[in-house]
């Protein structure tokens, strides 16, 4: 894989003379205190501003500050007017817009399309402080505020919507977010590498329209650039002309030539050399095509996901009318040294003082946790981590992680000596990678662990064990917990790791995610079979007993995933009952933009294989009634679900599971006030409808504006 300049090697911008801000400013009063007359970059975000390396706006803001730029934050602005977008003045270089740490639609709606009443990324957990499709709304307001300022969008919402994508909430294929937001440039992934280059080049006077050569970015273009070759992947089921192969030994005048009357010389035509990959673009089916043809959408999704390895990915183009959305290959992953520096910047590790004593649930969750790595090579089809962070694992150094633990111990209020999580997107992928950099760069697999663990993958957990042991020895540290998701199929490859984890880092319960018990759904999820779970459980129980601890596994499952039948959910419910599990919180599949499982949901086809119109269909759980049934199977013990389950079992010919014995799944009797009798209870309410305010409510300032006004009065 090619290298890239260190993101901290650029010459600092002249404004570095102002020094490091105690906290990035959110008001003109704070800018005045810092001696700033303006901001160079303003970041607009849908989250409350928390100056912590787990929050995207803080990471990008502090990384740019380390380059010498003055960065301001506009957090959760009132999007119904342009006023809040002008509160810091006109940025000298650019606006950066993000919906926050979550896609705004996932943040605001459940898998049943019900609006949530709360928001973990808002002060007090209040809902309604961000709009639907926040990137589009914020970007358009930035344009209204300062039309000529370059506009860059990023974050997970922009990343997952960079091409034409199926939108579950409107049940249709939407255009690339680049077009709907009218942004100049989109950065995808964690984006430190590309945003640093972009801002430096803009500061040096380059026009944003000329920044088309930066990896990890997308932009709108017209036509194919000179010296580029195009591979057309916009059609399926239409083979081209098949020409017969010439016979080089045929005795004909145009195939061979007689020399000196005796010798027959056969001349072979050399194949034309392949065009360089870095000058080759893959053309996906156009937006207008995938909008009308779900099978073509699945084909586009498959092609797109095969171009995600930074070592061999090619550029991608997708037509939207007479324009192309052009997506450059993924950015080169950060080195350990770069990642260390990102995490060691001058974060206060606290919410902005504007929020005073209000609790931020998302912050409280990660307040005493440490992120040790990025990326995931699991490739689960329903998950967005790979699409956003990539498959290449980027790990911090042991020294950097220990330093952060010490910082938490010494400076974070309320620390009691317990690190709540030492993990990342996956708990046990720290320093795991392909044994060969050459093979890794050339690999086209969607997962390193499915259908089985790749023989080229290093599964040695020694580095993680060493880190755990060192962290436990730090003075003032009573306990190090591991709360991130665990890949138990990898863990069983290292029994020493399982013993270390179970003996020292489990707080009574360990959450793992088999997601299902049946091989059909598991194959569409790209998850391991239950054999790996059983092997891990044996090790877990054995080492818990040896440590003299009573500890339990808490398995998580998904209802209504593509490829799941009613019979699959029934078998899962029977497994849960047989093993004594009663799930209180269950997850129903939510088709997030750009995920492979979402392509399955929309098309009924399997993009893990070659997609054709005549290819086999897969079972899809679409209707609300059937989705509720699948969720009810997971909560078979809930009396409110029994009427629905009784009808389903009778329809499926499994009335033998209805009864009052231990072998039955649900009883014949119904408790008073449950089931159908419980209907018409409290409605699911919210503080925000997503519609413009009407009447008296139009004059009321938003919560974010009230907070900002209070902060300005107190300065």
C-alpha cells in the first residue's frame, strides 16, 4: 500500500501564533477572549459540542487547530433561520458540515419508523434539536449565510450517502448527498488525512473546484478527465459480442508467414497493457437506473463494496442526470504515530462550558473509556463501521493508550478508578492484520473472517494481553473493563486471551453478538455459526469458574434481517428458551444507507454474489406486522406478544408449542391487561415533529439558542 505524508508534517498556518484554545469557541464573546477577529474554519454539527476524542467535531477541530487554523463550532443551531449560522461571522477558508456521530435519521427514528423522544447527543438527552437529514439542511443554511464560502460535508451521514442510496424512511432511492446539499466537496471516513490537505490547499489559494485529486473525497464533475480509462459496470444480464479465438496454428496467409521457403513463423499479438489502476474509474449504474431497478441497485452496491481496499480500490463514478458524482479511492489509513498524535491533542475531555450542569448521555457513556483502535475487517452486512472507517485496523501505541488512562485518572472529574471500556469498534482486533502487506494491498475479500478466518490473518492476541496487563498495574486504577463488542470467533483462536479477559476484565456480564442461531440468516449477515459461540461459551464458563467468579454471557440478536424466515425466528426463540434467555432489549434490523444488507432489503437479491435479474430471491421481512412478529419471537416471554405469536404458530402448523408446559413456547392463557387489551395505551411522543413551526411555537427559540444566549450573557 502506498504511503502518504504525515498529517502533522505540514507547515503551520500563520494563525498558530494565537496558541491553543482552552476550548474551541461557540460564540463571538469566546472569540474575543482568544483575540480572534474571525475563524478560519467553522464546523457545523448536529451534536452538542464535547471536547473529547470520541466526538467527531472535536477531533477534526483539534486536528485543524494543530495545523495552525482557528476553528469555531456551531453546535445544534436553529436551522429554521440563517441567524445561528452567522453567529461566528464569515469563515476565512471554509465551512465543515456534519450531522454528528450518528446519521440524523437513525438518531431520530426507530426501526419501526417511530420518532424517538430523546437524543443521547443533546443536553439533557432532549430530542428535537436537529433536523431530518441534517447535512442537507445545515449545508443549505451555510450557503444562505455566506454564499461564496467553500462548503465541505463529512461525518457518517455524508459518508453513507455519498452515492445514490436506498432511504428506508422515505422508502425510495435518493440522490447522492453531494447534490442534495449542494456542497463543493464530500469527505468520507474519519477524514483527518483529507481534511488537513484540503484546508491547507485552500489556505494556499487553490480553488476548491480544483481539489479533485484527494483520496477519501467525492465531488461533482462532468465528463471523463484526460488520460483516464473507464470500466463500464452499469449493466447486468447483457453479455457483449463473443468473438471466436483465432487459431495461431492455422495454415492461412493472414495467420502465419513462410520464411525462406522452409520455416513457418507464428507471430502472437501481445495483449494491450492494462490501464493503470490509479487512472481507471468504475462506472456504476446511474441514479436514474438504480432508482427504477432494485436489482441494478444491488449490483451497484456489490461493485461499490469491492472498491473499498485502499491498496487496490479504483475511483467510482455514478451519473446523476448530466453530471457525475465522482468518488476517489479511500484514504491511506493513519499510521500508529499519526493516530497517537490525534488522540493526544489538547482535548478538555468535557462538554463545552455552555451546557453548564446539563448531562449529555453520550458523553456520560464514554466519559471513562479509552478507544484503542479504528476499523473492522468483520464485514457484517448490516453494519456501517466498515463503510465508514474501513477494513484496515489502525491501532494506537501502548504508550499512548496508557497516557490517556493516566489523563483520565488525573483530570476527569468523578473518576473512581474504573475504566469503563478499553476497546473500539471491535474489542479484540487491536494490532490484528494480514500477515503480508502485499497480500493485504491486493485483497478483494469483503471480510477477513467470513465464511472462515483467512489463513493470511494474524490472530495472535499477545499485544492486547500485554496492554491489558500493563494498564491494570497503573497506580489508581482499580478495574479495567472491556465493554466493546467482542469477535468471539477470533477470541477462541487465543484461549490465553479469553482467560485474561474473563479473569480480569468482565464486570459480571459480557455482551456478545451472535445475531442469530440459524445458518441461513447468518450467511446473509456474514456472521460465524453457533459453533464458534459454543466454543467461546465453554472457555468463558471454564475460566470464570477457575477465577471463582459468577459471570454470564449476554447474547444479542437481530430480528427481521434480510434472509430470515418466520421459521428461522421460531427456531431462535426455541433456542433462547432452551438456554434460559429472556431478552429485554432487542434489535430490529434497520436498513441504514449503503449497507449490503440494505441492498438485500431493497432488492430481494444477494449482493454477496453476482447479481442478475434471474438470480434467486432471498426472503425479506418488509411489512410492519411481520417485522413485529419477528421481534415478538425474540421476546417470546412478554405476555403482550402472546396473541400475535399464537396466531403465527397456528398458521405455521406449530400449535404444539402453545400450552402450559415447559416444552411449550407460550401458554394458552392471557394475563389481564396484556396483549390486545393493552392497546390504546400511552402514545409514543416526541418534542419535535420535523415540520416547520406554526402559530405561537414559531416565536419560541430553540433549546440550543437559549443555551447560546445564556452563555453570551454570562461572559
